[in-house]
C-alpha cells in the first residue's frame, strides 16, 4: 500500500480513460478491503469502516474530508453510529481512475 499512498492525485479531465479490468485487479491488490460496486451505472470503490461509537466515526469522517479537500477529490461519505462508508470514484469520467485507488489507500492510512 505504500506505493499508492506515496502517489499524488492528479487532476482528472472529462474524457480521461477509466481503469481497465486488468488495472482494477492489480490496483485492487493494494487496497484489498475495498470492493468495486456499481451504483447508478457507475463503478465505485467502497469500504465500510467500523468504530466503537459515533464520536470516533465522526472524527474519521472529518479526517477523510480533510484528505479529500487537500487533494481536490471528494468521495461520498455516510457516517452512522459505529461505522463510516466511503465511496471513491471520478465524477468527471463517471467511473474509476487511478486517483480513486490512490485516495482509497490514503483513506486506509487514516485509520
């Protein structure tokens, strides 16, 4: 995972290619707890993080928010009692980009 966490999220432009199935397999090995889901026809990386209470879940949510803002790449975050679900995808290309795997790895590092 150190490989992806050391990378920088690059600006994604409309028309940029989504990752291939082969790239998904390779990159997925670096973030094994994330799964590829499809929501409204858009592939996304999703992971649920467990916490002992709402305060810890909210603190984690805020750390993810700070990470997202610093990278200029923003996920969907659902904060509930004892858990936080994070979804990364590239809005401009309606799918997965290498950036999403970078951000998933950096999110893992926040736990």
